[in-house]
C-alpha cells in the first residue's frame, strides 16, 4: 500500500495559527484534518459575572479583523434578552459600520491574503513589486472601509462607540458627508475588483454544500433575518441550539459545529450569496452577472469574486445610508436588566456568528455561548480537502501543499475566532 | 550595490491578531515600510520566510502554553531588538483574567474534553519571560504609534510615546471632562496615553485599554469613582479588563475583592 502524507506546519495568510494534515492511501485521500493550535483564551468562561453592558467591548477582543461582528452579535443578543428592538437611524448606523467591516475585511482577504494564490506570489508585498497599482487600489479601498469604522466606532480595531441599545455618540449628518465622496471612489474600485478577480484561473470544481446564512427580508443581510439554508432550514436565532450542535475533536482547540442529523454546512459569502443574491443592489447584481456568477455558486475558489461583489454592495449600501441618514433624537435606548436569555446571529465577513447569553436579574451574565464562523466552516473545509485533493495527488509535494493551503484560504478562516486554527501535513504513503 | 535592509519579524502568541493587523492597516505607509525593511517573518501577510537572526522582532500576544514559554526564548535569541506590541504582549491581555480564577474550571466551561487542552494556569506578559527592549501599549495599539516605533528603529532613536495619562490628551483635544461635566466614571486619570482620548471624545469614560500610566494613583481615583456610585464589585471589574494583570490595575482590583 502506498501512503503519502503532506503537512503544512504553519499556514500563512490566515488569521491565527493552524496546520493541516492530509493522508492518502493508494491514490485516494483518506483523511484531511485541519489542526487548530491557537491557544484557547476562554472567553465564554470569563464573560460570566460581567455586566451585560460589557459584552460588546469584551467579545470584540476575540477577533482583530472582525470586531464589529462580535459587537453586533453581542448587542443584538442582549437586546433580544431584554425585549428591545433598535430601529430607525440607529439600525441604519449599525448597518453602516457593518458595511465598513465587510469592505475592510473582504478587501484585506481578496488583495492581501487570497489573490497572491491565483497570481503566483507568496504574499501581497511580493505581488506589489509587479502589480503596484493593483495593490495600491486594494489598500485604498480597504482604507475607506476602515474610515467608516473609525468615524462611527472611534477606531478601526476594537471600536469604542458601540453599546447595547445604540451608540455613545451618533454622528451629525455633515460628519458623514466626506465619507460619501470616498465611497464613490471606492465603489469604482470595488467594481474594478470584481472584474479583476473574475479574470483569475479557477479550478473547475463544485461541492454539494448545505449553505446556511441569514436571509434578509428583501435586503442583503447583516444583522437581521432568519437563519435559512438551501435545504429548507428556516428558523430564528432563538431556535439555533435546537438545530445545531458543537463537538470537540482532539486535533483542534476550535470546536466543530454541525447541523443535527445532517452534518457539515457552509456559512460565509457563498452561502449569503446563494440565499440573498436577489437582494443585492442593481449595480452589484449586474457586476455579478458580468463576472459570470449564476444565482448560486458552489465552487469555493470563486468565493473571491463573491467577496468583491459584497464589497461593491457594501459601498452602495453605505452610500444609500449616508444619503438617507437623519440624525436620531438620542444616541441609545436606555435598557433595564432582568433575568432573561437572548440569542442573535449576524453575518461576520467570513460567516455567521452566533451569540447566546443568559442574564441574572441584576444584569450579570450567568452563561455565554459563542459559535464563530470558522467553527461552523471547519468540517466543510476538511470535506473540501478530502473531495478535491484526490485529483491533485499527482502533483509534486510543494504544488500539492500550496493547492491545499489555497483550499483552506478559500473560506477566509479566522483561527483566533475559532479558538475557542494551521500546519499542513500530507501523508501519501510509501 | 543593493542596500542591506534590516530584517523585520512579527511573532504571534495568544491574541486576537489585531495588533499585527495594525501594520496592514497602515495603508498609506505599508509599501514604504516594506521598501525600507526586509519583511522576514510575517505569516499573516506572506508565506515567504527568511531565516534569522532578525534586526527587529515585534511580538504580539501573551504566553499561555508551555510550548509558547519555550518559543519566546528562541525568538529572543535570534532577535537583536525585541519590542512587544499591544496589551496582550505587554500585560497578558484579557486572557489574563484566568490569573484570578482556576483555569481548569475555565477549560471545563468551554470544552467537553478539557484534558485535550494544553494551557498554563496564567497568561503573562512577554517581559516576564525575556528581556524586552520596548513596549508599545494599547488594545489595540495605535497605527500612528506603530509607524513612529518603526521609524524610530530605522533612524536609530528612541520612540516618542509619552507616558502621561489620558487626561493630558483630553486637555490637548479640548474635551469637556466626562467625569466633572457628566459624572461619567472614567479611567483617564490612571491610564497611559496613546489613543488620543478616544472614549471621552465619544462621550464615554475611558476604560483603560492602554493600561496604567507611569506612577498612577489608582486608590485616589477609586475613591472618586465610588462617590459616582460604583460599588466594590464594579470597581474590581473596571480594572479587570484588557490590562487586568498590569501591576497597578491588578493591585487596585484586588483591593476591591469581596
């Protein structure tokens, strides 16, 4: 029997620390394990006995790339617990800051982490030696996303202005106007990004995913909507625990999430697009069509085009919000605590992020549960590797290793988030 | 003849990646910096790595596993200068809340099989393990200060990062004092400058994410905070966030332990 093992000891261009081990026997991949060895930080444990108002600042620290997602899931879960709905201009401002995070995080992934794989570079800095204008366009676009977060949130990473009930301070209409000028430029850059990524060479592969994402009510989802799938799942966040479960595997400090009795599923751009493409802005819909995307895309390598389409959408949506913005009467709704349980799922750039909190009568957190996107996607990433790598076993080790890394990067895994993630090892036998 | 550029390495320990992301967030300066230094080890940005020794190592994150406690020793040996970036590397970070609890209980809350988890009972700053040449504060660090630290390194001078309190930054920004003006509790008087008085500029009190300033008088601030209605438990919690294990904040939180 011929056995071949391929290992990647430290995966690069992903957020956090992980490794990969693929074992092949007689030309067939037997197993693919994504080892997450990011040290655990125990957020759910030390959230206990903190006030409900502290959760947005504390959970932001789970991830430096998507802190807004953590803040949004936290505030929505608390508001769900305490029976408050934040609507009107405050809801619009929350969508606006989420637009900023999608632009910043997706552009980082498209230009700095993922595109070098398609163009044959080790990273964006090496890519900039031959494609300086393209990398500068990416940095410029990313900066516009960051400036939205900085204006609304106070700073790009771990914003300080988000609170349960709303914000500490809301912007004047005239403060938002300069962003609109930047966003018009960013929208052109985003359109150019869709066209640029659509021209890459993609392996011709498909997977039969169960896509899980929020389904917005006529709008592309950030924080509202029902949790839906292409196989008939249609639930509210309150019902999440009845339908999903997490299990622990020895090779990972990240838990693995499954749909009960159904198995792995996929969240993130492919899933959001599959369930919500009709709700994109006209410009983003046209760009997707021009890029050759059908209404559903099941080739994970093409996720880079969908991220670019979502950046375009986020620019359009941000412009709409700024244009229609009316200053709210007060920056936040005051909320009184009570014994309760709250649930929320929102769409982090890399996938759905679920929070559940149980509160005591004095507002202190009795129990917290956080299911990050990468925990949910990790079983599907391993399935991708098992499915695709058999066809690549004729490649020499270095090329095969690179292909496997790319397969993981397709899903923009956020390892720091999930630990609570990569080395690559391929065992081919012989 | 090609110029020999200094080698820069970026190392990650237990953290959220936010501080190393700050380097990628220097959108206007990134390509200039990449022209001035050889980015020799920065896995978040590139697969290409260059062997040490390194002229400047930037370290993000805290030490929380036996393996990491050994790894930092190896990194120190191959680094001419070693600087820590951010609250995790400088004080142990939010994950140092375990230092006040039983880490086995923590693991049991999060994991069904805590026995699979290898972790130390404490989360500690890099300086508790090896000599550190410079510490940059903040959760997260400020990109402006990061550019200053790298520029200072390239020029061979000491970085300019004032050790005074956030109060001084509020005065410079012309903010109304949130404590005097609105009775909003604020850690500004004991917190290290660097953020530009961000929270007070957004009508909220400072929550201490840059850690303690030089020689803070935390007991005096706590007396004022209790007059504003904070009880011992609230005082304990306010010092126990992203710099909970920084000496001045740790001691002050322990004074309010019930």
